[in-house]
C-alpha cells in the first residue's frame, strides 16, 4: 500500500527519479519497486547506458521538486556526490546522500530533505529499496528542527 501525499492528504505521493549512466540500473529497480508500493513515480532520465552528465538530470529534477511539481525526488549516480552538489545548488532543495536506513530517517525527521541521493557503488539494490522506502514514509518532525530548516531557507532567499 502506498503512502498519502503529506501536503494535501490525497492521492499517491509524486516522486521524480533520475540518474546518470552509472545509476540507471539502480534507478530502474527503484522505479519498479516504488511503483509497486503505490507511489506515482516519474522517470526523468537517463534512459541508456551512454555517458550522461549528472548535472543534466540533477538540476531539472531538483527544480521540479522545488517548484512543487513533485513531492520528492531521488537521484542516483556512482558516488552520489556530484548529484548532491548539483541538487543543493537549487533554491528550496535539501538533498541528502543516504547510505543507511538511519541516515534516510534522520534526513527527513531533522532536515526535511526533499531529494534523496544514492550512490550506486555504495548501496546494494536491496539496501537502496529499504533506504528509499524509509525516506519516503518518514515525515518531517518539525519542532526544534523547524527553525534550523527555516534558517537554510532564509539564507537561500537573502539578497546578495
């Protein structure tokens, strides 16, 4: 059974997923798994094993999450680092590289992460499925964490 959208309380959570050429195998497995779990998953690319520059997927996916076109996003590359650097350049995105279930849970509870980054070289397919599911089902805790997340938004929105 899928999880409800947190904002509106109705319909399946909309998740954008993307990868470079080093992450497409894991991306496909995650897409199939999450779809079976009841999430509405949109694959934004890459779609072949041909070399594909990670910024070419990380920026557009992150912008769509920031604009609210998707509730959450998942990006996959070999290490996760390049995707995380790109995603975190987009105003309104809080991307977290997670290599454990506990990282996934804390990134949601404490940081309200809205883009999950996975390194295909560092997590097995099974662990990636478990991480993604935990990350998607965990709500932001708010409370003492809310002012900290707000400080990030305030910094992003300040005039240079």
